[in-house]
C-alpha cells in the first residue's frame, strides 16, 4: 500500500513539474518550445492558460493529499508494530 502511494506521489511530481514548465510566464515560456502552440490553437489562448492553471492547482492539491494520507498510514502502521521494551531493560 505504501509502495503504491509512493509511486503515485512520484508520478504526480513528474506531471506537476511538466505542467509548471509548460506554463507561460510574463516573458514567454517553454511552452512554445515543446509544442505549446498546438495547445493554443486547439483550445484558444485564454482557455489553454486556464486549463493549465487548473491542472497545476489540481496536481498540487493531489500531491498534498497523497502525502498526508501516506504519512497517516505510515504512522498507524508504525504504532502497532510491537515496539515493546522487554521487562528487564526498563
């Protein structure tokens, strides 16, 4: 379970990095280098920017939620693992 969540977090991080690199900052962006003009022609300039921004926020929120869930699962799994001090070593 933890391995699956870790893989999902890694995939989410890679997608988030790609989406951030595609965004068009004030001075022009990497999006035109990697074919962002095709997205502009397909969606229109305003709609593609809006879509990329929503995708960025969605991936960031998903990353936050996955990290919280993973931390809760790891904490719960560690609390019942039998970390008992033997009676002679107190």
